[in-house]
C-alpha cells in the first residue's frame, strides 16, 4: 500500500485487505471488512466501510462514501425503524467514481454491485441493493433508488432519477432531468417526467409548441 505525501495519514482498520500497490490519499478511512484490489487509487477524504470488495484499477474521487447505511425503513408502532443493512458492496475492475458520491450497502443477504468499466460522475447516489451493469455512464447528480437494476452500457444523463425496483435495459439512454418510474426496454431512449420514449416526448413538445406558440 502506498500513501500520498501529506501531514495526515490514511486510517486502515485491522482486518482490511489491500493490494500492495493501492494508493491512499490523506484522510482516507478504510473499514475492517474492506478488500481493495491492485492499482486502485483512493483520493482524499474517502470513507469505505461495510463488507466492501473493490476490484483492480478502480478510482474513487474525493469525499466519496462507500458503504454508508442504506435508506430502508419500516413503520412499527407509528415510528420508522431502520432495517438492517449488513449486505455487501462489490465494485468491479476499472470503475471510476467521481467526487462526493454515495454508494449504500445492501440489506442483509443482498449486495450492491457496480459492473466493470462503469464511469460515475460527481454527486451520484447509488442506493442499497442496486445493480449497475458493465461499461455504464452515469452523469452528475444521478440518483438511483434501492433495488433498481441498470443494464450493461446504459447511459444516464445529468440529474436523472430512477425509482426503486425499476429495471433499465442494456444500451438504454435516459436523457437529462428525466424521472424513471417504470422499467425501460433494452436499447430504448427515454426522456421526460415521467420518462417516456424520447420520440413520443419530441412529438408531445412539438404539439405543445404549435398549440401555445413560443418566443423567438
């Protein structure tokens, strides 16, 4: 393990398993049940906790939290009680994660997984039990709710919101600021709130433009 130059050292809890060439920047905190593969770079102020397995050549941007408790509650006796989240997180090889992202650990017996080669921009939230496929692109401020499934090579533009238990198929494209409440077929292009096929949304906007006019 390497540590970048600086007055403060990273903290690695006993029990963590790090490949010899992992690079940790100052103020990084690694929990006891974390495994990190070769060539991975963890930038400043990153926290990695829970039962987390990180592959080779992964980059995790500053301020990101991997392994935060999932947002899962049940109502008992008129009050919300946090459900147990003791599942694992798996981040496969060659994933890039930007600054100030949050990746929640799964419920007990489940896993949150990010597939090989996926690139995640800054300020993205990945909820508990989410499965993201290989070679996906997630732009800034994307939010994915618990137990959603994102297929291989899917592209989610900035500020896309994905509801819980929704599936987005392989090679699908979701345009910026869309809200996905229902599953999206493989290869489809969706946009809008609620998200619908992009061709339908273009016709809808054209119709509204013709009906109500617009400025020049």
